[in-house]
C-alpha cells in the first residue's frame, strides 16, 4: 500500500488531495484562468439592522457564494 496522499490520477485530468494543499502565492482560477471578481466589504451594523442593512448583508453573502461557485470551490446546487 502506498503512503502518497497527494497525486495526479492516471490521464492527468484529476488531482487527489488526501493531505494538505498549500499555495505559496498561487491563485484559484476558473478554466479560462480568471480569478473570481473581488467582493466589496459589507458596511452594515447588523446589531440594529433595518431592511436596507439586511439586503446589503444578503447581497454580500450571495456575492461570496457566487464567487466560490465560479471558482469551482462549491457546487451550484
């Protein structure tokens, strides 16, 4: 039995990460080499939030989720 935790499967189109993936200055990109768009900081006081603040927070969370989906980090369904 092999003790190699990280390897490229035969055929080269899939990497298996069974250990830790450490990126030194690398980037996660889509298949076209594009990084997800930057997401602006949320400027909302949620302790006394009104509907506008809730909408801003919801919009920011949705932008984060869209970026993660676009980078292939989470699935879209």
